[in-house]
C-alpha cells in the first residue's frame, strides 16, 4: 500500500535521522561547532531518542566545562546509566567518522528543526481535532487555543540565540548614538508629542497602554493622531480596531485632521474649493501610510488577538489601538461585567507581550467624576478599574478644563495626565487641541 494511502496514525512522522546524526557528528568535530549547535537546537528537536540522550549529555558536559570527546562522552553516559539507551560505544564511535567536516552544521540544523516543526504541527493539529470531536461547548475558546498553539509552533522557526555582551553593548551604543544625534530621549515609538515623549521615551514594545477620558474629551482623535504621526512621519504600520465608529467615519476624521479642515463642514457638505484641494492633498498622504482599520463591532478578545497576529505576520504591524476597551467581548460567560473586563485587560497585556509591540486601549471613565468639584481624573475613576489599572504599564488621562470652564484661558488646552508609568516618572503634559480639526498638536500659547 502506498504511504499516502495509509491512515495518518500509521504513517511515520517526518524525520531525518541521517541529518540528526550529521549534526551531532559536526558538534563532536569542533568546539566552535559544539557551541553553535547548543545555541540553535534543543534536545526535543531530535526524533531519534539516542540523539536526544547524546545531545543532552554533550550539553551537560559543556555546562560542567568538560571537553567533549569520545572518552568523556561515553564515560558520562555510563555514569548516568544511559550508555545503552544512547546506542552503546559502537554507535558513539561511528559518530566521530560520520562527517569529514563541521562546515555544514547550519544546513543539518535546518533539516532537524524543519522536521521537528512538521511533527509539532501534526501533534498540535491532532490535539485540535481531538478537542473538536469531543463536542466542546466553548468553540471560541477552542479557536483561540488553536491559534495560540499554531503561533507557538511558528516561534520555533525564530532563532533565539545567546549573544555575547560585546555585541549587545555595541548595538545599544549605536542606538544611544542615534538618539544623541537626534537630541531626543525617545527609545520607543514616538507619539509625535515632544513633552509626552520626553517623559515616556516613546511607547515601548510589549507595553499595555491605557488612554482614558470622559466622553468628548478627544480620546479617539488623540489615538488617531498618534497613529498618523507614526505612519506618516515614520512609516510605522499601525492596526486600529474601531469598535465604536465605522471605518468611513474614522478615515473622515483622519482626513480632516491631516488637512486641517473643519470636521463639521465636512459633515454638512459645505466645502470650498480650497478645502477640497487640501483634502485631496491629505488623501494623497494618508493613502500611502501603513494604517489598517478593522471596524468589526462587538469584537471578542480572541477574535481581536487572532486578527492582530495575522497582521503582525503579514504586515509587521508595530502598534495596535483598540477603540474602545469596554465595547469588547470576553471569551466566555462571566458572573459579572468586571470579570469580563479583567479577562479582556489581561488578554490585551498578554498580546502586547506576545507580539512585542505597544497595545493601546482607549477606556471609559466612571460618571462619578462629574459630581466632584475637582474634575481631574484619578486611577480610581477608570471604569472597572481594578484589573485595567493593574495590567497597564502606562495610564494616560485626557482632561480639558474647557469642558467645564468657558473662560478664554481654558480654550483649546488639553492636559495629558500620566497617572501610572511602570518604568518611568509620572507627570503632566499640555497639548493644544484644535477641536474643529480633531487635531492635537504640541502646546503653543497661540491657537492656529
């Protein structure tokens, strides 16, 4: 019977024991090859149990600072009573003559790694199939676990190496020299707002960032402005999940901001020829930017993470914005809304770490703030605040006295309150808010 017609359970898993043997033989020939081999391959990558034992023994000898040769390797395997399971002395001896040179160790490593990944995919798929056949009730949960398992498999294809500190120091020194040359302190993704970047050093990879405010303070405009600043000036890919507004509404706001056109005139259809010219110019700028918008309503956290993973893989997105957190759904049924928000918040933090990018979530605030004399928000004002406050690396509050004060002095001013900063100082930053353009700018005394 042809192999392709055999049931999957009866087929031999993908493997190449010759490549495994050649890889180990190469490690035994040269110390440099041994060190390199220990960096790029793990014990579990081998299909042949003998090779797993031998590789593990070589790793132990290396950690004990014992030179690895036929005598030391065989003696160590005898000491741990694994010599027979490793194939015996004859098999060990055959390894030393199996390849003439260690020059091709990288090629052997790729074959070993590739076949391991194929076996892992088969095992992962089998687990998913078994769960699917078991009549699982939580289909969304299964889909999320399946995507996570497949994503974990892809991580094996990424080389995670041990780097000498000399290399790391040089790379960081190069980074610091670039920062010094720019005369700024931004080590993360720059928001485009100088005073904010001076405090935060930009939005850092793996950070979960919460931007919160009461309605009409400009949360969405602020987040979109950050996305535009990154995409237009830095060509950084940004993914926006717009759960409140349609993609058309969001793009219209971005166009008005970029063109500095009064958004109310656009809604009313009152546009001059000059306005149209500015909009066309703004459209030419925005259409070239790597901004991606998903306006699926009531998106669940597992759906959002799955889509973010795909865009990270396909477009190398460097930032995710969620507008806004309380409109998302969790992965299961919860006793109360607070438990659901806790799950969503923790999942967004996990996604930031998993994708190694900043994840920004816009958040509502409690109405109780309106009853206080001092309207400036504090962490306790976050709606369902416990988990959000705990998970967030950075919490920014938008506050505009203009909402409560009709004086000319308050007009057009927004304060960004840095209420939590896990890895830096707290503080307050003032921005100019051009409400008619839905545009935030670095603070100036005069309003353009």
